């Protein structure tokens, strides 16, 4: 049996991973930026996916951190992305 991973499933995974990635406090985010990693996971349908997480310094607004997530099926046939900008607390 071949499982099909729908785009909405990948999008849901990307948003969930983004929520987790953004849960860090500002000092922790600053300490690890710039940084990224890729790891293997499983979609709810059982298909193997690659999850890439990136923390990058943003140019606008200056000093903010861009958190980017990409969830893709191995081989890159389908992918979904989610992104957030986090600014320093006042």
C-alpha cells in the first residue's frame, strides 16, 4: 500500500513545527542564530518526510530573527513552508 501525503498534511506539519521552533525565549533564539538543521520524521499518513528548521537574522526589521520551516517528502516531490519573524522584546 502506498500512502499519499496531501499538501494540507505537509502544511499542518510545517505550522506545528514552526510553533515549536518559535517557543524558544529571545535569549535562546539569539544564542542559536544563525543555525539550521534537517531531520527525518513521519507524516500522520506514515510517509517519511524531511523537516528543515532555519534560524536566520532578518534585515527588515533589523535585528529580528526569521524562523523558517520546510517539510518535504524525500525526493522533493511535494513540500510546504512556514515562516515567522520574531523581534526582540521591548
